[in-house]
C-alpha cells in the first residue's frame, strides 16, 4: 500500500510502471543493485537488534516453512544478480498488476 498526496495516484502508478519496465529491459546497473542489497541487509540488521523482532522473523519463516531463512537471508541477497531482477520485472509486466494506492487528505 502506498500513500500519496491527493490527486497523485495515477502519476505514482505511471512512474512505478515505467521504473519496472526499465528494469525489465535491463536498465539497472550493478551499482544500484549493490545499493539495494546493502539497504536490505542493513534493514535486517536493525530489525534483529531487538529480541522480539528477531523472534517474530524466525517465527514467520517457520510458519512459511523456510526454517533456515533467517540464517541464510544475507547469502540470499548476495546471490541475486542483475539478470534475476530483470527476469522478475519481466514476469511482473507480463500479467495484470495491481497497486494499492490511497491518498492523504
């Protein structure tokens, strides 16, 4: 769900679709991919500073039957390639996409 200023929902949707389309067409460089990977890893580290957050993440992984997910999270992020991201974006553009957009009044 995205919250955008009133009247900007279509603009947001159009810009998001353009970004996804660019990625699907290979317009993503290694530097931006590394930046995204570092953000995900940092977010994970900060989330795990709190015992209850760590327990929640482990429990969530077990519910989804990803028993070692929390142990392999960073390795999984590191293994993602530009081709993986591009292929995922292509799959997104092949079918209908739905955006949850609301405005703040």
